[in-house]
């Protein structure tokens, strides 16, 4: 037998043993770090995530209604809403011709039923009929219809200040509320409904 034939397996074996030794040393070093039990006492709350309007299912799909009042006297505006935080209370606030310099509050408010699923079954729907008295779309001209979806109470169309969540380690997390919107431009024309 040749002398070099017996040395080659020893070289591989030595490298293998050295590699296993280094790997076990590295794995063992991870166990030497002491665990901080204070961090394991409780799980902090999830941070609030924003609701979303499903734009593919908004009605009417057209964002500009060019001749409201001709052919039909009624129009439904509706939004489908999703929120990954299934326990959040979701509200749709409808505004028509909102003027920030003279804020009057929402025109209609709809609370969406909680289904335990991210997508709510209820549509936040606003029904407008030009034949009804005091309809804000009844005046001929350009109007703006807005749906604001929120998971918090709104003041002047803004979410109330964030909730403060105190953590077991004494830290503080601010959990904000969110608002998202969708809008339509409506041109009311004198027509069949006057």
C-alpha cells in the first residue's frame, strides 16, 4: 500500500472533527446567554393597522358623475371595507360638500357590523334621492361626496389622539387610529327630478 493513500482519510477526518467541534462550540455559546424573564411575562398588544377601502368594489365605480338628475333621480354611493384588526369598530362617515373653513360634521354615519373577518359584510351605503327635501345634491352644480372610513372617533375629520399602551418593562407605545377616504365628483343637472 502506498503511504499517501492512508493519509488522505485522516486529513478529511481531522477537518470533519474540527468542523464539528467549532459548530458545537458556536451552538453552545448561544445557550450561555442568560434569559431575561421580564420580557416573557406577557405579550404586548398588536399595533393598530389601518382599514382599507376595496376600490374594485366601490359603487359607483366612476369617480365623476357628469349628469346626475337626468334619467335617474336616485344614486347609491357605497364602499366595501377591510381591516386586518377584526375587532376594530369601523365607521363610515359621509360628507357632502365639506367646507373646512365652516365644518358642519358628517351628513350620515354608518357603523359597520363586526363579522370576525377582515372584510366587513355590510357596505357603508349612502342613498341620495333628488326628490327628497333638503338633499344637498339637489342644487344644480358641482358637488363632492366623500366617504371617510375610520377605526377611531373623528374630530374635525381627524382621528382622536393615539391610545397609550404601557408595556410590562415600563415602555410606552402609542397606538394611533386611522382614517381613509374615497370621493366622487357629482354634477347635478336640472332634469327629470325637479
